[in-house]
């Protein structure tokens, strides 16, 4: 009878994570939404400023009495005469145009680079910021990455599948959920809830601490140096000044989200011990993900034959 009661209780718990996950997601949205509003207001203000500062068009002088045969000063047009620029002014104008074109190209390249740094890898679930051309995240960037890294890309769903397989299904834990597809479904649901909680905890905390949520790719050469960098940046990230700092938000999210999952996991005798052990295992499994992300350009080129 006791075994049947425990089994029935175990079946009632797996879906409780939905309520907790929605509450944490609402909290994250409340913290991150002002960043999106500020980004929108800045874009509107910049648009109005650029229009207000736009140079007025040249006024054409429509008087035949001012006509002169000096070719460097006037250009004949039917029924009107428009003043032309001297050679020095033409050179200055050409130089200004070239400079403006160069500035526009550089600005376009910067925008493309920033968009690239907001993409999420479908396998690792990570966005990447290179050391060589690092740009800190804006409030709008943080909002977009939260949505992509938690809900709107393949990575957030790939990771729970691997965690459920490698940490739970392979060991048959928790044993109250049984085996086979039903047991795997419960474990996958639990890991998915853990992932939502983790992302929702990390994003606002990283914003408060001015920490980057992306993986910082190394600019060094050599396999060992880059692999060491990948392992080290499980614990480090960049601040808004582009300097390495302890990744408090990410580490806190691992342990806090795991602690919350003990509310629906059956058979947990010691919540503190389970939290430390399981969260540490998750951090350990993130090592190969960081290494894969570090060498993703080579993997993409040699394995998938894409540039």
C-alpha cells in the first residue's frame, strides 16, 4: 500500500513545474521589459534628431542679370543660372562624400557584427561575443537574447533532452518515475522546467550585475589555449567594460533553478545535497558545450562544409 501511495504521489508532481516556471518567467519579463522600451525610445529620438539636423537644399538663383562667362563660377541652365563650386570646393565635397561613405560602410559593418553576436547556436544554445570585437549588451539586446536563449531557438530544447538522457534516464533517477518513454517524458518535462527557470533567473540578475550572458570566444590560436579558455569561461564572462569577471548570474542560476526543482521531484531526502550535486553535474556537462562553441567555426567548415 505504501508503495502504491508513493507511486501515485510521484505521478502528481511532474507537472507542478509549469506554475513555478510561469511565475519566474513573468518576473524575468518584468525586469527585462524596460530595456526593450528604452531601446525603442532611443531609436525614435535618434530618428527625430537626424531629421531636424538635415541640411537644407541649395537655392537656385533665377536671374539672367547675374550671368557671367566665368566657367568656374557659373553653370548655364535654360532660364536660370546656378552657381557652381570651385575646384577646391569640389575636392572638399568629394573628400566629404568619401568620408561619409566610409563612415556609412563602417556603421553598416558594425550593425551586422552586432546582429551576428545576437544569434543563438542551435546545438549549444549559446550566443557568442568575440574578444577581438566585443560590444556590450544593451537593454534591448538582453531582452532579445532572453527570448532566444530560453524559448525561441532550438538550443533551449536540445539541452533539456541531453540532460534528461545523460543525467536522469541513464541513471533511472528519480526511480519513482519508472523507465521507458513515460519515465523519459516526465524527466524531460522536469529538465525543460529547469531550463526555463535557469534562463529566467540568469537574465535579470546578469542585467543588474552588468554581466554578459553570451559565451566570450577566444582570440588566441592553438587548440590547448582555446580549449582552456572554453573551460575557464564556464566561470567567467565580460562586464560592460569588456573585462573578465566572475559569472555570478550564470552560476547562481544553475544552483537556484535546481533547488526549485526539488519542489516537484519525488524521493528527495536531502534537498541541499541534491542541489549541489546535480547543479555541479550540469556545469560539468556545459564544459563540452563551451568547447564545441569555441571551435564552432572549424566544426561548421570541416564537418558541415559551410562557411
